[in-house]
């Protein structure tokens, strides 16, 4: 596959790392206005770094856009005349709806919205996908790309804002929980390195219990809580202090903010 990542910032680089790790591309173009910080990526034989978006579009079939929302419209207009029927436009842009892309590119363009997260760089992204009518015929291609970089699901576009909060912002939410667990472990006597390793591996283990076992979280909680035990004591104190409520309120606040961004 000939892929171009238009806008190689943090997310774009994360996608590039995953693509290179899985040997997904026959050629990979990376674009950035100032290419100095990514020039070393050309050490990979099939990677080309350029500041010229048009060059990248001409030489690629799959175009993954990872630019800032306020730059996206002008970039689409810049490259629109180069698009042909084999091009697949994949946007990772928060709040930029398919209807708006079609108003620039036309409804006969294969348009797919994706919402990956930065775990894509280690092949563990949760990516949500949706497409316009034309793009639905090519969405399996996007699935194949993102399933090689983690897990993907197809959802309705109306849920993309919520997916951004749960999957993309969710990385930060889980990082904060791991950090808090690490701090608690340090207070109990572990050194920082030990504490972080214990926190992150336990978090990974909990997730994999659900992924592989298919159980509800409460079923797994029941396995480690005993009457008058330390686990239920800790859980109840966390709930008294608003753990679940705070998480839900934070998710809703993030969702409200992303809707404000989308309306601008």
C-alpha cells in the first residue's frame, strides 16, 4: 500500500511507527511544514519526508490526515484537484464531519473518518471508523490498516465525538489512574520504578481478563473481594470519595468540550 500521512505530529508519528513496525506499506510519505525533526525517518528505506503535501498525494493512494482542525480545510482545498477515484481519504481530525469534507472534495470521494489513539505506536490502538456512502466500499481497507495497529470497530458518525473522548482522551484518563496507583504504591513503601511497573502491569492484566474472558468488570471484582476484606474496604472508600462519579463527570465534561469545538 502506498500511504501518505499528512501532518506528522504526535499522532501522525504514532501511526507511522505502527505502520513501519508491521511492514504495512510499500511506500510511506510523511509531511510536515518543518521537516527537520522527522528527517531521520528516511533511514527507513520506504519512507520519504517532505513539506510538499501535493507531492505526497501524487505518490500515494491512501491519505491519512493528522493535522490540526484549523488547518484541515485549507489542506483539503490545496490537494483536491489531485484526487482520483482510487484515493482513499482517511481523516483523524476531531470534530471535522464527513459532510464538511464532502463540501470540499465532493461526495464521489472515498472519505473515512477514524479516531485512533496514541497506543497505535505499539500496536494497541482502539480505533473507531465511519465513512460516507462512497467510502463504505473501502472501509474494509481502513479496518485492515487499523486492525494491524490494534483493534478497530465501525460506528455511526453521530457517535464519533463520544468515541474521541472514550478512546483518544481515554488514554490520558487511564494514564492518570496508573499514575495515582503508582503514587499510592510509593506511599506504601515501593520505589518509583517498582511502583510504576506494578501499577501498569496490573492495569494491563485487568484489561486482558475482560478482553479474553468476556466478563463484566463486576464479575472479576467479585473474584477478589471477600467479606470484611481489604479489597472491598478500599473499593468502598474510593466510591465514598467519588471515584466512579468523578470519572463519569470527567468523561461528560470532555464530551461537552469536544462538541463546543465542533460547533466553531
